[in-house]
């Protein structure tokens, strides 16, 4: 369950982003992930997350329900328990395509799509809400369909991701923004995934958000023993 929750943070943001904000390079926050179970109760995971745009490694440390450590680097997700590598999973998308990279680039307002290979095909305005339809490139091998992005006062409100058949894959709602170091950062993300006809609900919360924490470089640039992979 933990790996799936963390993979949401990485895989939900899959576009080819360019450019960057020169002032923001490092993200750190406490993180709580709530997964809604079939009986209506929630399963909690608590820990912290770090990301430095220079090192391009997303690092998760959890303390509840148990101590675990995850590293997303290059095309892999590595899981450690008691400082021992216990599993390695393939990751088709790199850390620089994650929400944390988007936040540091100040690209989150349009989901990073303006610098991607998607294009705007429709814009609708409802009261103070703007809904923009982004269409994928004409490529039979491209895995995703259209994406609907809703903004209010230039602030990202929701994202609706479809597959190539027009079916909903994932719906995300962004809430509780904070203005930190010149960028707006959502501290709560509600996500509903639709896989094989089954809905999966998640709430991801960030707390004690820090931008550009000084020092502690080793905590952002975790060294991986290649011979153990």
C-alpha cells in the first residue's frame, strides 16, 4: 500500500517539463497519506519527504505504521527497512516529473502542461472558474488521453486525467494553499483513481513545508550502492 501511495505522487505528474525557477531548488515537508478502505475507514501513513532539484531524488521516510525509507531515483523506486534494501520497482517516470519538481519550477498552476507536448484545444469559463482542455499529441503509442485542468484566480483547483478511450483514470483536487518563498503550494491533495472499474480514494497532506533548507546535503543526495541493486 505504501509503495502505491508514493507512486501516486510520482506517476500522477508525467509530463515533459522544461524551465525552472532560479530561486527554489529544495523541498521538504511532513507528509500524511490517508487511503480510504472498503469499510469506509482510513489507513494512515505518516512520515516526511525531501526533494532537491539538483540531485533529482525523491526521498520518503515513514515512521507510522512502521519505519521505512523509499528512494525514487532515475527509473527506480527502492525500499529500505532497517537500512537494508528489500525491494526495487521499475519507475517509468523520473523524479523531475514529480509534483515536487513542479512546485519548485512554479509550474503547478497549469499542471506543467504549457511546457509539455500537450496542446490547448478548448477553454471554458464558469463564473470565476476556468476549465482548460489539453489534448495529447497525435501518436498511437502515447498512453494518455485528454486532461481537464480547472483554475480559479490562476490557482490550480482540479485535474481530470483520461485514457485514450476517454475514460477517467484519475481525478485530483488541490486545496489549502500556502505562499512560501514566492510560490503557492497546495498542502492537501484529494485523489480518486479509477482502475478496472474500482475507485481508490487518497488524501495526501503536507505539513511544515520548507523551501531551500540549508545544509543537510546528504539527506537530499542519498547514495545508492549500485552493486546491491
